[in-house]
C-alpha cells in the first residue's frame, strides 16, 4: 500500500531501490566526505522539492 502511494506521488515516479538508498550513507561514511559539515541530503526522489 505505501509502496504504491510512493510510486504514484514521488516526482521520479518510483521508489528507490536498496542501492540508491544506501549510496548517500556509504558516501558519508567514506573518505569522500571528509570536508562536509552540516549538510542535509534528502534521498526521497524529489518529494521535498514539491
């Protein structure tokens, strides 16, 4: 039920798969983000842009 709602209401038109949802967390945990501070990263298919 929630999956269908998300797929029809998220601007990208689909729900993220596991790899897409995990990628930002892996980036933040890795060495590529050592100079980042206080950033918010929305992983919501554009929903917060509405």
